C-alpha cells in the first residue's frame, strides 16, 4: 500500500510539471523562436537543472508543501498513469541512441559515448518511474501513518531525482563535447583528402591515375562530409534536449564552454575503500531496501510464518543491493584508472608526433621531402593533439561519474 501511495504522489507531482515552455502556442502554430546558444560548464548545468527543471521543481515544491489532510490522494490515484507521458521524451531519446548503436560502421569512440548516454537516460527513466508492487493495506487505522511515511519518501525521491537528472544533464554536456571533437577530427580528414584529390585530379589529367581511383577518393570525401553533417545534427539535437532539461525553452541550445581538466591532485585524493563506503551510505537504492526491511520487520509476527520469510527476503535483497552498488562503484573506480592510463598514452603519442614533425619540418626546409609529406606530418601532429583532448575529456567524464558515485548516484545492472 505504501509504495502505491508513493507512486501516486510522484505521478501527481510530475503531472504538475507538465506545462508548455514559456511563449509556446498550445496549438503549435506559433513560429519557431530564433535559436539562442548558451555555453555552460558542468557546475552551471547542475545548478540550472536543480533551479529550473520543471519536473525537479514540481517534485520539490509538492514534497515541501505536502499536506496530509489535503485531497491530493484522490487526485493522485486518478492520475497515476500520467507519469508515462513525463518520461516519453527520454524514452524517445533512448530509442534513437539504440538505433545508432545498431550501425556496424559506427566509430568506436562514438559508440562508447552513445552507450554511456543510453545508460544515463535509462537511469533517469528508472528514477522517474514509481516502483510497483507493495503489499495490501493493514486497515484504515494506520492510513495517516502510511501517508506520512509516503510524504517523507517522496521528499527523498525528489532529492534523488534531482541528483539523477543533474548527473544526466552533465553527461549529456560531455557527450556533446565528444561529438564536437569527433567532428573536428573528420573535418581535418576532409582537408587532407582534399589535398590528395587535387593531386589525383592532376594525375588523372596526365593519365597516371585511373578514373576509378579518383571516383573512389571522391566518394570517400562525400562520406566524410555526410558524417560531419550527421555529427552536427546529433550535437544540436542533444543541445536542444539538454536545454529543456535545464529549464530553457525550445529555442535554446546548451553547448559546452571551456571544460575543466582533471589534475593529478584530484586523482591522488581518490580512495577506493573510503569512497566506496561513502557511495554505499548515500545510495538511494540501498536506502529503499532498508525501508523495505524496516517495513517487513514492523509487520513481523512470529505466529505467522510468511512474515518471517518476508523479513529474510528483505534482508537478502538489501545485501544483494549493497553488493551491486559496491561492484558498480568498483567499476567506476577502474574506469577512472583506465582513462588516466589512456591519457598518458595519448600524451606520449603526441610527444612522438612532435618529434616526427620537427624532423619533417627540417627535411622539408632542406628539400628532402615533398610539401605533401610535410603537410601529412603536420596533420599527424594535429590529430595527436586532438587525441589528447579526447583522452582528457574521457578522464573528466570518468572522474565526474566517480564523484557522483560517491554521492550515491551510480548505475547498477538491472535484472
């Protein structure tokens, strides 16, 4: 009964946030507003979600002003199904990401980005969906007590939802930056291919290159150009969705500003054991299992065998959840370590590219290599620098996930 009440209260609170953006016409006839770009960093995105997101604001407002004597229960029970509409947008985004993951030609770095975004979206959807189940009512005498507990749990849920959505928004911001870096890499490849095309066209005019070779190079160039266009569209779509999460209207795009770096001092403060315990202490899922155990213990009657089984089941569920959260935290910890090593490798590759370019520059100056070979070395150095940026971003993303995991926001496998 208690979880039914919580689900109904959550549904009603989410219903209150189902409003049109400011200035939008109800019939959709209003002209699309001119796009406004807001550049934001990780802290400002979290602040915007907590202060402006309609769902978060509605949940917190409803939880803070809940009156047990009000008629909210009757309203909430009638409108419980409305919650499905609240998560539809996130489910649509998840479906689009799943479709992209089915593409066998998808770049591996983008695949990892999409998989991470999909996991974040699914966690957000799960956090907004009220838990099902729940036992039967023990009678009318404790209805007010159950509702009182439900209000407290709604407040707890409101805080967790704000955390989940803030983390999701930050992850989306980092995902947009990943797309931007991938676009830069492809744009550089197009520039290099354009130089090769110019050479091939001259060779073709002289009869030293076949038309097939030239056409193949042109087709490759067209494919890269289409990939760049696709990345631009994806980044803009994510920026629009992120703006809505931050509480802005449909005419706004949120793009990443200059993002901070993770330094060795930050990494040296990490402690697997101490931070793991902090994650377990702050875990919302573990807190829910403790509530379930407390409920089972309160209903325990030694003369009723089934109540004893219920307590044992709740104890086992709590222990299992602790293991899941602990394992998920360990995975996040390892991801940071792996990202740190990947950054070191990328920096080493860049140093080698710098040496190679210095050699090529000297050889070109002395007339020992062609301009084409010199420009290729220049491209290799630029690409190595971009790989370092990607590795820095991957480390920032992993470290940000780690910091959220300490706060109790960590994704665990679902059955």
